[in-house]
């Protein structure tokens, strides 16, 4: 323990009084350890927030891509449903350079005089093949 000498406040003694340093310590500030702990907690919270933000951005991007693929499939399905029964034929095309749209027509399915139309839109998302498939049946 450190010792500090101070002048006595008694006007008549003129001597010095010895008091321990801990007794004269100013307790109004923060210690270095307290500041380091607060900074650590803040950094951990910010890193958690950043990782959640990245996941939300990826989720939104995937949702946008899925919505685009579904819309492409729906548009093609509507176009095929508005085509004459005898003119229906399968095919494929590429849209926006990442989506491959394929449509197939199955004759006499599920019964005679009916055709099953299947529209499939495929794309790659983070090195994984994804797809949306829509199906309907049209009759003569």
C-alpha cells in the first residue's frame, strides 16, 4: 500500500499527517479493465448484428430470385393456356441469362382428350440447382 503525506488541516499543529493512498482515491472514473470489458461486449454485439445483416441480405436476394423464377413460369403457363389445344408444343428458352425455362406437353394425360402442361424454371443459387415447377391440365 502506498502512503501519502499531507499537511495537517489543524492550524496550530503544523505537522504532517500520514494517510493511505486508497483512502484519498477519486472513485468517479472507470478503470482500464472496465473499459476493456465494455469494448469487448460492444464488439461481440456488433459482430452478431453484422452476421444477422448478412443472412438477411442473402435471404432477400434468394427471395427475389425465387419470385422472378415463379413469375417466369407463370407467364409461360398463361401463354401456353392461351394457345390453341392443337398448337401446344414443348420447348425451352433462357431468360435473363440465369434462368432456363422448359415446358413439356404430355398428350392424353391424365385421360384421353387432355394434355398436361408442365413449366419448369431452373437456375443455380450458391452452386446448388434450384427450380420452380408449375403444372396444369387442358382439355379439348
